[in-house]
């Protein structure tokens, strides 16, 4: 099963096994992971699932869409031009069986 590692600001790491096709945002919300809000439910209409992807996974991610790029301009925590992504757009599965993300200090 795919796994997501959510790295909190205090150093705590939440490890979650997820089904193929699950997103970083859905998995965080359904597993009670602090720091991921997902106000819009994954419709890419907010930036409350903002995460910083660990460098070693960046080449495995799909390109950022124009819509995601626009929403990343609205993040509450500072955007990292290389590592910031919306968790609702990161889908785990065969091509991405594992992912480590840092959760920003705030989403709102």
C-alpha cells in the first residue's frame, strides 16, 4: 500500500498507509492529521492543504497546473517555489507509492 509521511513543525512524523488513488489532503483529513484543513474538499478552490514536498520526490510529481499555480499564490504560510504543492493534487499510487511532506505552520 502507498504511504504518506506527514512531517509536523515540532518534528513529529505521522505515517499513514493509504489506498491507491488517495490524495495527500484526503488522507490527512480522514486520518486526523493536524495541519491539513482541506476547506474546499479537494476542489482546488482554497489553499488549506498546502504542503512542502521533500526534495527527493519532486521529480516523481505531475507538473503543476495553471489552476494549482494560482491557488499556491494564496497560501497562508510562505510559498516555496520549488517544494510547495496542494495536497489535493498529489495522488498516491503505482507511480508515487511513497511521499514525505512537511506541513506548514498555518493553513488559515
